[in-house]
C-alpha cells in the first residue's frame, strides 16, 4: 500500500511536467502578449517592461527560467496586476473557490445520493419517475441559465440573497453560487446512484440477506448501499477537483473573486504567469483528488488491492 | 409426522412488459419434519419461483397467491417483521450461485455473525464462537483465518460451504436448497451433496432440494415432486416414482438417461489420428515492464491413438485442458509433440498444407447459439465449408448436398432458408452437426456437444451421433464433463486433470473399474456411487 502511494506520487511528477510544458508553449504560440494590447503603452516603456519580465528572451529560455522558479515554489509575478505575485492572487482567490466548491460537492453528494437511493427503492413507481425527470432536467439545464434564474427569483424578486459579490462570504452571497454549482453535479450523482442502487438491490447477495431475515435497514444500507457507492466514489474525485478550483461561468455571473475569475481575467489579458499558475493548480488538484478517490475506493471494496 | 411446511394452491405471477407470466400455476407441496423432498423439472418449470414465492423473495414484479403454512401461520401475506422472524431462523435458503450469493464487501465472519445475532441474543463474541463452530462443521479448513477472509478469496465450493454454515447456524427446521451444486465442478458437487446429507442426519432439519438432476434426487430425497410448466405433475416416494412413473413427462425424464454402450473398432481399423507427448503452454502476462511471464501448462504430455470408427471420450472438470488438447491435435493451436493424421506427420504443416486436411477433421462446439451466425440462413451456414473446400462445385450440387446433410441430421430440408434463431437448441445442434458432416469428414471433434441441452434432447443428439458414426465409419473425439453421456458414446476414455492424463482405458475399465482415486471421485459424483 505504501509502495502504491509512493508510486502514484512519483508518476504524478512527469504528468505535471508534461502539462506544464504543453500549456507553456501553447500559450506562447498564441498571438499577442501581455503588454501589446491597445493600451497605448509607448514602445520604449513596453520594451523596458518586457526586459524586466524577460519576455524579450527566446521562448525556450523563458521556459527554463519558469521551470527553475517553479522548482523553488515561485509561480512568478502577475503581469497585469503588477503589484501582486501569482501566489498572492491564489492566496486570496483559492479559499473562496474551495469554500464554494466543497459546499457544492457536499450538497450534491448528500442530496444526490439520497435522491438516487429513494428512486431505486421505489423503482418504476411515481417517486422514481419524478426523480429521474428532475435529474435529467438538472443535468441538461446549463449553468448560464440556472444562475440568472436564481439571481432573478431569489435575489431580485424575493431579495433573500445577494445578486452578486462576495460580501466576505456571507451565506446570502455564497448560497447562490453554491446551489448553481451543485445542481448539475447533484443530478449526475442522483442518476449514477439510482442506477447502481437498482443493480445492487437485484444482486444475489441481497437475496441471501433477505432470505436470512435481516432487517430492511441492514439489507439496504449495509449490503446494498456500500457497493452502490463505488461508482460515486470514482465520479466524485475528478468532479471535486473541478469544483474546488473554481468555475469560470458561476464566478463571473455572481462576481465571486475566486480562481475561475482570476483565470479568465488572466487569459483575456495574456497574463502568462497567472494562466500557467491556474493550469498547475487545476492539474495538482485533479491528480490529488483522483488519487484520493482511488484510495477511498480500495477502502470500500476489499477486492481492490494496490501494491 | 407433522408437516413443517405446507404449500397449498400456490400461484406465482410476474407482471412484465409482454403481459402476465404465470411461473407457477397451482402447486401443492408438503414437507414433513426431518424429511428430504426433491422438486425436479427442467429449467424454467417454476421450481425456484415456487419456493421464492413462499418465502417472500420474489422480484418486485412478482406476486404469490395461495397458502404457505408454517405451523398455523401463512407466510404469504404476512408482515415483513413476522416473516423476518421466520426467515433465517426457522426456514433458511441456499442458492445456485455460490460465487455471487455472498456480499463481496464484508468478511465471511461478518456475514456469518450478522444473522446469528439477529435471531438470537448472543453477544458478538458468542456469535463469533458459533460462526467458528459452523465453519468447522461444514469442514472449512483453518476456520479461524477464514472468518477474516473475503468471499473472493475462496473457491466456489468453499463459498457454498459458507452458505450452508450460514443457513444452518440458527438450527432451522427447514433448509431450502435451490440447485446448490449445479454451478460447481462434479467432484465438488459430490462433496457438497455428501456434506448436506450428513448435516441433515446430524441436525435433523427437513430439506427441500430443488434440482434438475435425477441422479441427485435418487441419492438424497425421500419423496419427489415433478414439476412441469408451473405445475406439479407427479409426486410420490422416490423409489416408487423411479420404478413406476405414472405421468408421461416423468417417464420421459427417466427415459432420457443416455444408455447403451459402444463396442470398440476392429483391431484392423486404420489409425486416423495420433498424437504423442502433446504439450501446450500458454504464457500469461509477462513482457510488460520486464516482469517474467507465468507459464501455464494447459496440456502436459498427452498421447493418444484414434482409429477409424472409434470414439475416444476425453473427460475431466472444466479447465482441465480437454478442449485445448483437441485443438492442439487439429493444429489449431501451437503445440509441441508429434501429431500424425492418416499416417502422415502433420506436426510441421503450415496453413496451406493443413487446408486440405481441415475438410477431413471437423469440430462441433457446445454452444449451438454462438457457433451459428445469426445473419445467415441454415442453408448458407452449412454450405459455407463446401464453398471453401470444393470451390468447383456448382450451386445446384451444393444445394443437393445441403439437402442430404439436413436429412441425415433429421431436419426438414425445406426449412433451409430459415435463420438459426427460428430453431430450438436441439435443432441448432443438429444444424451444427450437418455443417460438419456435409464435408464428409473422417474425424469430428465433439466439444461438449450436448452440455447445453436438456436430458431428453441430449439423448436424441447422442442417438443421432451414434447413427452417423455407424453409417459413415466416423471417428469421434468426444469431449465432455458429463460421464453418463461419455459412457453411452465412447469405447475408450481418457481422464484429464490439470492438463495431464490421470488414466486411460476402455470404457469398461474406466467406468466400472477405475484405478485412480480421482477417477473414482468423478464416477461417484456422476453416478451416485
Ligand atoms: N422477475 C421475473 N419476471 C418475469 N418472469 C420471471 C421472473 N422470474 C422468473 N420468471 C419466469 O418464471 C418461470 C419459472 O422460473 P424458475 O422458477 O426460475 O424456473 P426453474 O424451474 O428453472 O427454477 C420462467 O419462465 C421464468 O422466465
Ligand atoms: Mg431455478
């Protein structure tokens, strides 16, 4: 097991390296740069700035310089928000995204699983059709539709929540983006859980449990649900990585100062270091959460053994 | 004696998309204390659903009606709580699928202890002691360690033992066993049957044994119920029913045991196929990341001589290398050792050299579904080989050969433009045989040709194969794990285990005077020894 953990962490390094290299060169191939927008900067000042940031060097030299800094944990300065380093920007935006993302994940896992189990237990009954319809709707409605709807109903009309802004993470500000983020995940979790629970309830060992006179609680929760959770565990890893590293659409619509917003600002302004930093951040979280979900899977299913 | 369970006018219906399915139409069954009854019948006759219906274990779309009396309580229509006080304590069940009947996510110990604690007021450690005792009783080795094992760490036979331990832990009055040995290898089957019979003596519970195997019925049941199409068509003492069956269906069932023996070919008969010291090794894994390959000896130094008109039966449990040996002899697999066909060494023949011989040596497989292309008509299927091997033949001549071949296997030749799915399992196997004999081969490898069929159909196919052999002086390599069929078909038998030969000899020697313990076990398992 320890060997497995070690090996997984070891293989993560080349993966990360590859991602960094590809995105670095892709970004530099794209036309334009951070300081040649229509900002009207005089050419000699622009040249000065570019020299300071080593943007006048050949791309491969910039690449190795970036790698060198990265090896020391330095993500570099932001080119656009001149007074901030990328690390400082993340120190502000990441907690915001994590907070929204993890609540959204928790909400979708708990409510989605519960809905899925309920539908499976009432398979082909009214409640099942109701939940399936809801879940299908939930996963087809795009976020850019649900977000304005939530703003309109709960913000403008009912005035229960803020329409936008972070307001120090006050519940009335956070709840909108949390629910918007959670809805499609919740729908997916509900559908996954329903399917795997229906399968689990029809398994032969469930028949054994019933034939042995075990209680409904034991049959459903102990023997059916544990196995049915396995697909959810596989799904939750990558999904959580996506949620906690911020959503561009939700953070833009609700004007939340999270990683997604930082990324889109950076990308639009060719803020190389900020974009690279975000790419690395997402990659690290994805690798980490995939790893955690694999570990959790092995914990739930004794047939899976890593060594 | 007082009945433990009395099933009166039981009906089981399923609500399906195609309408109502009446799985059990009207069944009456009585089980008295301490006795063993058997319910026999073909698959689909409603045996399982009858007992599931009585125990409240039907699928969600199923509904049971009638009375299932346990004492003076009716199990049908009882509240779940009342039912759960009886299931697992007074009446328990074990099932056909030992591989999947235990929860893969919990240890054996956990699964044994749970129902004990549910139905008694033993504390955890006392329940654990009880579980341990039960594992010892069902002869699980190292029971202490096995308590901590997961199902996937055990074989099918061991898992079925665990199921028996679980079912008997609370000392039930009735054990319902639904084909508990059907999915197991023959030698394991015999062990499990023996275990169940001895435990029944020891613990004195009554037993309902559901099976389609008459050998098992004869061996363990006091009384037998014969089911067909959802109804009980005959019941009585096992000995009476076997000696004087009343219902036509029962007679047909009993009559379906293959019988007769084949005499050996004349000593002057030419040798068709011989192999000496044939070996087949598979490399498993390996290569990737430099890890060494594991070598699996699928066939380990087997020699045989097959004469014209002879049938060699190759018997052994699944995975013992029977099919691999046959394929190696026909050079369908790379193998070591010397192989001769009609006196010529074919050991080093390449594809082109083998082609004319392919016509001479045909194979018929177990699965008549899988081996016939669903998109071709029967006529196309059986003439396909002719197009390859006799390309000069005219279409009309081919059609004539098709008609002859179908007549030989007793399929109406006017049906040759139909598709395989329009035929029954037995008919499909006849079509597969027609596809082989149309080429007028010298040798046919029959790889479990009757294993997927009901006993009655099986008997017809056996008769057909014997007739074809006589008419055309064919040689057969007959592969089967079913010794009753081998006894009726073969004049010489080779017993295989783990790729090696255990023993060989004439069918009389092997069947009537086996020398090796392994062969004796096989015989005991097959013929209620
Ligand atoms: N859930 C179900 N829905 C519809 N038909 C079913 C269902 N379960 C069993 N059946 C049908 O009931 C009949 C009897 O099945 P069964 O009792 O399992 O036969 P067997 O005698 O082999 O044990 C079969 O025709 C089968 O197709
Ligand atoms: Mg059955």
